[in-house]
């Protein structure tokens, strides 16, 4: 017997229209079977949405209708009046339990007859056809609360064409892109459904509130993980005993090891943040030139995520006097860097990168003879800015992703650091991107500057400073969820 107060939603429709994708998004579960092959889902499977061990609602993934027309014919032949429609559907399922021909129909109708609400999914990129009428009619006969969702799989646009037929069968018709639905849109779906079923109003509204809290907590925990990573990476140094401290080639090799360790720290932070958002096996594509693991130290990554020379001067990180000797890059910062092409980037950026010492490397004598290199920490004041910018870019991508996506997370795609404009990799000149620095209010900017500057000087952060840093990160997030 199902718990009548636990909302259960059966996702139904034609085969291959994104039913399982919607289940995956709404249950935040990447294990749901999704594929371009029609008929992937052959039996029902329940996916509970749980937060802190409490199930908020469950979603039932079902196979697509296979013989809706024939099923409806049977029902019409066995029905005398509208008052017996639901009983007729029940009789249909009972009669055809063992009938292979109506296996899909019996599967998908069972949870609905057990009390599940209906989310009927169609693909708005393909045209409406009368073959859908039988499906919608059967669902109406069950008398269960229902909502229609227009998914978008391909490029076609038949949304208007669908409105009329769907409107005849469903009180609520929503556009809901299974793969791209924002978090806010997902919440709206739940609250929309809460209007349809009296006994679920309270549990679904509570579910929406709990999901919002969960999201807030995920972002907050991520911000602490990021803060701690900034500190750990800025403090990191590598000690290597050496018999020949003058050997530059060997030192270069060890410096590379040092860089790799930093990259690994960043990568493991990303993994932890992904797990917070319930992505366990997320594949990441970091091969793009801007964001690859190796180029944590590249000039392009530094000029995009770090402060521009002007910003460094403004914040007092480097002296104003140095400004005169450097190529003037103007106040455009990021946009200008990219707009001017790689040649200008290297010439211009190289000048001010060069003016700053990157990594502190020392040779120490060992008590029992011999020496050791101490490589690190990174002392360039831009380093924490670069790390923070990269981490927030990653966090932004996660906030905008849904669990229905099975492709790799491409960090440079649609790069848009603080939600302040779209970054266009193909045509950087068209970008309206703003750096983290530019997107901050003056007061926050100077707070952040103070904190990052402490970090860069390897000073420990007090608990209150760690919270301040986390708060600044969190404040940048809300708009990413819309
Ligand atoms: N681009 C895009 N593709 C989508 C979207 N939703 C689903 N798809 C793709 O459409 C195909 C079918 O998606 P499924 O979620 O498996 O569809 P289904 O209705 O459960 O299919 P069956 O179980 O076979 O009935 C998959 O290749 C999905 O990746 C979407 O919102 N955008
Ligand atoms: Mg499926």
C-alpha cells in the first residue's frame, strides 16, 4: 500500500521523449538509464528524492506507451459512462497483466492507479500528431492529478502547435527542458503540482523549501571547501633533498612536480565540490586550452582569472611606479586581453607576470650534510585570485547543470565568470565578460582583497575570516541558479 501523503509522480509519455531525463533531473540521480535508443526503459523504476535520509517525494520512471490506440479501443468498448472510466482502466490493467502486447501500458498505468500523479512528457521539437490523443485520453480516464511538460530534445519549434491539444487534457502545461531546466524551474514544477492535489500541497511545498535549503547548504559547503583549498594551495611547498643544488635541470623537474601537486589539489577540490552536488562520477573535460590542468600556470589562465595589471596597481598589490614601464593595457582588463589576441596577450601580460615573482625557491643545508630545495610556496599575489576565479567558474557550471546530462563537464564552455555577461570563446571581442574583481561591489572587493592578500602571504585565516570569504563566494551565486 502506498503512503498517500508521500507525493509520487509517474513520468509518462511516448517512447524516447525524455521521460527518464526528467526523472534524473528531479531526483538529482545520475544513475537513471537515459539513451537515444527508443524503448530504453522497459519496466518501472522508482527514484526517491531524499534529503538527510527523508524522502520528499518519489518519481517513477516508466516505459513509453506502445499501443495506446488499441488500449483505448478496448477501454471504450468496455465502458458505459464517464463515471466508470477509472474502473475501466483498472479492468484493462487487470485483464492484460500477462498480455505481452500491452506490457508497457500495464506497467505505466499501475503506479497511476496506485495513486501517483502524472507528469506527461512530450517533445516540443517534434510536431503534434493525433496518435498522442489516445495516450492523453487514457491518462484522463484515470482521474489522477496531471501536468503536461514540453521537453525540448531537438531544434524544431512546435511549442505553439502543442498548446491547444495539451490544454484540452491538462490544467497545467509547462515548458520544461529536461537537461537545461534551472534549479528554480525545478522548484516551480513541484510547487505547480502542489496546486493540483490537495493532500500533496503541504508535502510538496515542504519539499520545495527543503530543496532550497539543501541548495543553499551545498553552495555554502562548497564555498568553505574552496576557501580551505586557497589556503592549502597558497601554503604548499615541496622539499626535495639534493646533492647538487646547482643542477638547474633537476630543479626544473622538481618545480614541475610542484606544479603537478598543486593541480592535483585543485582537481581533488573539484571532485569534492561535485560530490556535494551529488555528482559522483562526473567526467570533466579540462583539455580546453584555457582551463587544462597543466595550464594552472599559463599566462592565459592567469590573465582571465587573475587581476589585470591595472587592478593590481589599483589594489596596491604592485607599486604604481611599475605601471609606467609596462605596456598599458587600459582598464578593459579581461575583455581587452582577449580581444587583443594572443600575441598582445603574451607581450603585455608577460611584462607584468615577469614583474612578479611566481614561486619562492630556496636551498637549505641539511643538519646531516647535503642540501634540500624548498620549492614554493607560490608568492605571486595574483595566485589566490586565479584559484578563486577558476573554482567559482567550476561551481557555476555545477549549479547550472542537471543530472540528466551525461556529457562531460566542459569548464570553458559558455564561460561567464560572475553571471555578468556571456563569454564567447570563438569571438572574444563579442564578450561582455567581467572578471570577479569587476563584478564585486567596492566594499566586498576590498574585503576580498584583504583576505586574499593574507592568504597569499601564507598568513593563517581566522575562523571569522574564513566565514567572510565563504560569504563573499556565496553572494555571487544566487543568479547562477536562475
Ligand atoms: N538535447 C536534449 N536532449 C534530450 C533532452 N531530454 C532528453 N534528451 C535526449 O533524448 C533521448 C531520450 O531520452 P530519455 O530520457 O532516455 O527518454 P525516455 O522517454 O525515457 O525514453 P524511453 O525510455 O526509451 O521511452 C536521450 O538521448 C536524451 O539524452 C533535452 O532536454 N535536451
Ligand atoms: Mg526512459
